[in-house]
C-alpha cells in the first residue's frame, strides 16, 4: 500500500513527506533495541520516541516512515535529520493502540488482495 493512502486513511499530520513509498509492514514499539531486533524493512514504525536516535533506527532497518502518536512534541533537530536522511515523519493525536488497529486493517487487507 502506498504511504499516501495510509496518510489519508489514518488522517496523519505530515511533518516530513519526502517519498510515497510502498509500505508492506508495520511495527509498534518504543524500545529501540526491540525495533532493531524485530521490525521488517519497508515498514511504518509507530512510536512516541520522538528524538534523533529514531532516525538512526529507521535507517538501520530500512523503515520508510515513523508515525508519532499522542501528539508528542517533535523537535526541529529531529525534523532536520529526517529531511537529511529522507525519512518520512508523521504525527497523530491517536494513541498507539488506536493507530495500530487502523494500520493493521489497511495493511492486512491490502496484503490479502493478491
């Protein structure tokens, strides 16, 4: 599913939108070592960890987008680093549980239409 479809369906606020990637997976987690160990490539990552190290984790795992839940504050430093590394950033007022439910329906539905 294209990232633009996820943005629209989940009503995400665009912070950095640099590429309309094909998203195949999602992962939710706030512990970076867990994300490194378990997230798949071509994913969106749902988290509240809005700091520069999140970009490094996304790069390591080839995560295409990070979605910050609960309207967490996002620093200019984080935005600048995301732009520099071409990582899409979004935010939502939804909590992680709510957003993951929406994402699961979208991604599982699109994966089973083959």
